[in-house]
C-alpha cells in the first residue's frame, strides 16, 4: 500500500507498506524513467494518499542513508 508521496526538488519519495506491515521508502529521481502500469489514475499526487493506494513496486536496491530510501523505483503498477 502506498501511503504517502513526498515531493522534493531532487527526489520523490514513496512510503510503501508491504504485506508484512513493514514501511519502506523508495526514491524516484527521474519520473520519466519509471514505468506506470495498471488501472485507474496512473499518477503520483504529493502528500498522504487518502485512501492508501494498492500498488506493486519494482525497484533496484540502492540504499541511501542521506535520504533514507531503500532503493530506486523502476515500475509502479496500480492495483484495483
């Protein structure tokens, strides 16, 4: 579940909660390089997602202690 989208000047950070309940922060440095798939609205809106959106995210593991992200997003599939 995508719970929040933080929009920054250099990086967009997705707050995604996995099936096990663990929250993971994932970065999007260049939205033009991310593949968006699925049904409904295929965009990212900044802020808390009300309600949280069901997504499947593919990412490259690339932890960054400075930003707190665990990886870089490659694909976001919006689920119904």
